[in-house]
């Protein structure tokens, strides 16, 4: 997720001002929320069912934030504010994170029932 943030941030500064303030800042906020949820999920007490359930909930938040970011990036691309190459780079990174988060969520849920 950090790499996606590092990739997006230079693009953010080049967005048109109205879009940057209306949507671009929301992208940054969603990415920050995603990073926070990753840290919180990792910090849960994995030895208790409550901790595992909280970890799974945090990973669900990660996955939801990723989808919001994808939607905003697609909008920026359709409005020709970010390049096709920029969208591809970010989408590839977000897809990788999403797959990893899905596996992580499955682990939390499997451990909860074990």
C-alpha cells in the first residue's frame, strides 16, 4: 500500500485543482485509512476469537477502501486527469493488495472457526 501511495502522490499534485480538492484528497484519505486498517489488523490479538474477529473486520475495511480508491482513479482516468500508464500501475498494485487482503481475511475467518 505504501508503494501505491508513493506512486499516486506525484499524480495528485498534477490533478486539476477542483478535482484534486474534491476527489484527489479523498483518494489520499482512503489510502491513509487503508494503511491504518492494515496496521490495526496486524496489531490485533490473534490468540482470541474477539481479536481474530476484529482483525477480519479491519481487513474488510482495507478491501472496501481499495475499491473506493479504484473507483476514484477510474473516474480520474475517464476525465483524462491521469494517464493510462498511471492507472495501469496503480490498478496492478491495488489488485495485488486486494488479493493479499482477501487471503488475509480468509485466514482470520478460518482461525476464528478453528
